[in-house]
């Protein structure tokens, strides 16, 4: 009887060891991650590696085999990740000290190189963050503060993205975008001086625009007056009698109607002013 129980115990132990070995020989890789299989300290293969031309669900996610106790599996995120730079001070081209907040978005495209060069995403971020800060300071040092709020800012961001991406490729990462969240002047006198200078510049621009508008209005008015005089002259030449009658009626209207009875005129009955009332040619 003891022999039977002892054999049963061995069978149970063997079954447990077999189950553990089976479980250890299978790894579950989610869609959101790619797995680097490491054997004796060296990466040997990648499971569910990111490929831009292959849709999700077709890159090998799910159950994957491995040698238990021999191969280590390290998971690397295959989604778009962020690097959030701490608020730092940079010097613009016009010698303005700026407080800049920026961030970068990147993706791991070569997990084997990441494991070899950095190890993990956190260590990669620690490598890229000082590079981002350095590149940002260099690029913003080439442009004035005003350029950060107009179209030139886009060109600066493109240059920063390209430079950071070149550095990130050494770690198996691809930088997709770099953006500035805020670029402000320090509080105090520098900020007040910048606001005063910007206000003066805008007032000068407004005065220039108003002067140009006044000049254009005078030109348009002069051209319109010349055109009206030409039309009047042509009309007078076609029918001088009617034109004389029309001008007389306009004068009568302005004198007797537009004045609302407030006008007083003392004229003789044979005055030339009333010639149209007399039917004289």
C-alpha cells in the first residue's frame, strides 16, 4: 500500500512539473506589445514586431512557443509613446529668455536594437530626453520670439523632429512628431518689456495700414470724381437744354424743399434764377 501511495505521489509531482513546463513554454503576446526573446543574454527573435504595412491582428500576436527556463521574454510597447520634457529655459535669437514646455511622440520600430542599446522604454526615454532638450535649445536659438507664434514655428518643429529622429534611430525608435506646448517669457521686467515692444510694433503696423487705406480712398475718390465729371460733360454735350433744366430743378429742390421752409430769398421777378419757371429757353 505504501508503494502505491509513493508511486501516486511521484506521478502527481511529475504531472505538476509537466504542467509548469508547458505553461513556461508558452508566452502570451498582446496586440499592444512586441516581444523580444532573449537566450543567454542575446536577442534571438521578435514576436509581433511592428510593421507599418501590416494591420493589427496579422503580425503574430497571441500564443507563441519558447524554451522554458532558457529563454527570457521582454515585452516592448508597439503603440505611440510620449516624452514629456520638463519646463526649461532657452534663449531665442533676439536674446529673449523663454520658458518652454515641449513633448515628442515616438514608436519602437526595432525592438532588438532597443534591447541592445537601451534595454527598456524607460531607459530609452532617459536617453532621448536630454537630446530633445539640447536640440530644442539649438533650434529656438536660431529664430526670434515672434516666430514662435507664426508660420515659422512649423519649420522649426520640422527641423527638431528630423534631428531627434536621427538620434532615436540609433536606439530602434522613430520620432513621429515634436510639439511645443508653451513658450512664455519669464515673469517680471522681461515680460513687461516684451509686451511693450510688441504693443509698439502693432501700433506702428496699424498706423501704416490706416495711412495706406486713406491713400487708397483718396485715389478712388479722385478717380470717381473725374469719371463723374466726364459723364456730366458728355450728358451736357448731348442735350444742353435738358441738362440746364435738370440742374435748375436740382437747385430749386435744394433751396425750397431741402431747407424745409427755413430759407429766405429776395429776388426780383425778372431774376435769371427763375428763368425755368417763365418757360424761357
